[in-house]
C-alpha cells in the first residue's frame, strides 16, 4: 500500500526589536546570564505588562508579507502550563483573536509550484532557557530570553514531504528577513520549528495519528527527522511494531532518532482565557496603511529590477539574500550611476569585510551614498582600487566622506608628471642591476621596478602615466 505524509508546521520567529514584548529589557541575543531581566519579565508579583507597539508593527508586517488578513482588534490570552523557564507559570500569547489569519505562501519544488495555507500568525512571549550543568548534575535557568517577542506562524497541513517543508521554511525566512521582521538565524534560535506529522493511505482524506517534534533548529535536522518519523509511522501501521499515539517527541540528531517526551496536549489542557492585564490592541486605518506603505518589494520583484539595470542573475540573487544589501546597492547606484560596479563592491569587498568581522549580510550598515561616492572616485581614476579598499574598511568603523578622507590622507591620485619622473629616476638609480638586466632583454624586471615606484608613490598615481615615465627612463 502507498502512503502519503501530511505535515503542518508551527514556526517560531523572534522579532527584530530592541526591547522585549511587555517590558523595556533588551531583546538582543547574548549577554551574561540573567543580565537582561527585570521584575516584569521575571514574573514578580504585581508587575503589569505594557505592549511594545513595534512588536505589533512587525506582526502586521509579517502577516502582510504572507498575504494574511489583519485582525483590526487583536487580543492577548493566557496559556497555562508549568516549566521552570516560564516564571509566570503561563505564557502570554494569542488564541481567540490573533493578529493575522488566512494567509498563503507560494513555494517551488521539483514537483512544481504549490500554495501553502497559513492558518494564523500570533504574537507571544518566548520562554527562558534551561542550562544543564553536567559537572554539578544540576539545571540552571537563564531568563534573558524570557518575554523576547515571538510570532508563531501556523500552517495548515498542506505539506507532504521534507522537500516541501524545506522550500516553505526557506521562503518564510527570505520574506521575513527581507521585511526586517527577524534575522531568522537558526543557529541562535531566532527561528525554530515544530513539525506536526501524520501518515495515511494515499488518496484517503482521514488524517492519521499525529506526532509533534519540538524546537527543530536546522534545516538538515528537520529533513532527517521527517524522513525518520515517516518511516516509523509506516512501519507501525504495516507491521504493528508499536501503537502510534498523539504525543510530543524529541529529535536526537546525533542518533538519528526521535524519542517520546510527553503525551500531546490539546487546547483544553492549556486552559486559554483572556489576559485581563493586557488591553485589546485596536489597529485603525492610519496604523494599518502606514505599515502597508512600508512593505518592501518581494525578493523576486527586486531581483528583476536589478537585472533590468544590467546586473546578471547571479548578482541579483546575491543581493536579494538581504534587505540591507539591497538598500546599500540602491543608494550606491543612485549616487554613482554604475550598477555593475556597485554590485561588485558589495558582493565582493563589503562581504569580505563582513566575513572578517563575523557579521552577517543583514548587519551591513555603511552609507550607500558614501559607497557610491567612493565608486565614482575609482571610476574617475581619482583614487586607485587598493586605496579605495582601505577607505572602505574605514567606512565600516567611521562615518566619513570618502573624498575628504582621501584628500586628508594623501590617497588622491597625483597627476604631477614631475613627481613621477623624480620617483622613477630615484628607483632606477637605487637598483642599477635591474636596469642593466632590463637593457639586456630581461623584460620581467620591468614589473619589479614598476612595483617599487608604486610603493614609493603609495599607489597615488595614474598607472599608465607611471609606466610611460618608467619606460622613458629605461630607454
């Protein structure tokens, strides 16, 4: 008998806000344990939450990017369960009136295009983090992550393979990063995924027993987990190796197996009820339209615009990996008028510096206008490329005007032929052997002499003019 896999995903995404969802503590990743906490996010008695408006902005932005309807009145609710890393013994989330509902995401796989339905997107607070200390055989709690704002994107069970799941997650990540909703970094936990999976006979419309694998945080692990869990379900159905039950499971990526954690809870187990401490959020037309007007072009639309400017498909694809790259490119091109050169500087030189600094493309924050001015200086042969790279490195640390910096630091190309001739004569006089070798037919020494001249001039000359001056002297 042939079987088909039915998969629905719950994707948790930490939003790119400076502060937490219900207090002013920092929401940034990292820091010393329990450094970004206050009485409110630690669940101290008497502390009342205050909704961070930017969280609602980003929640609406995510919904609009995923073609959702926006609930104009959205409310927060209490989801009651106890874990040591949840200080209130409940999570503030959305159940009755989530911010976004009824969306769609288009994906492409080897089997063609498919539309995945979004049931809802709701805002909620993250829990803390348990830190297991094997040395002392104890478990500690870090509350830094407590109350960091999340959106949870709940899909309908429209996915049927690991390939479709990966395509869907990559599309979500691309759209949310492009809209600056989140950096979606799997390795830092700012994007995590719960996989709900069941198996049924092909052609049946009756869903099988569903299991949920929690907190998957890498695409490769998700792919392996889906393949394993599908095989486990089919083996249980066909061979009776075990009785399938609705449960939550943990994936061990090292062993390549899933293990039962607990019986799967239902909505009734969580005892959802409206949070009386958080007032409903009413989204009026002005607020709605302001968010709608700030939406970026979709990545593929942006890529097509770049190709029309003269970029290759490869260049365009590299730029649309990050909204920051696109923003800097557009500003640099507007200033310089040189599309290909602007793209090359960003894709090669800027990315090289980012990699050395262990920064992501989303962290590119240099002025696109200043980069465009630097590109013009190179194109007009006022600054050579080597010195331009030095100026670019400074631009990552300081807000500078490239031309003023070049003039102040002697990096402008000199057109003083007298100075060229003076340096050429001095270099040739200091290395008579190379001069004699050149006259005896060893033309390769020309470049050695040329390099010495360039070093003396610190690269601040027209290369062609220098070559002509050196040839004249040698002849």
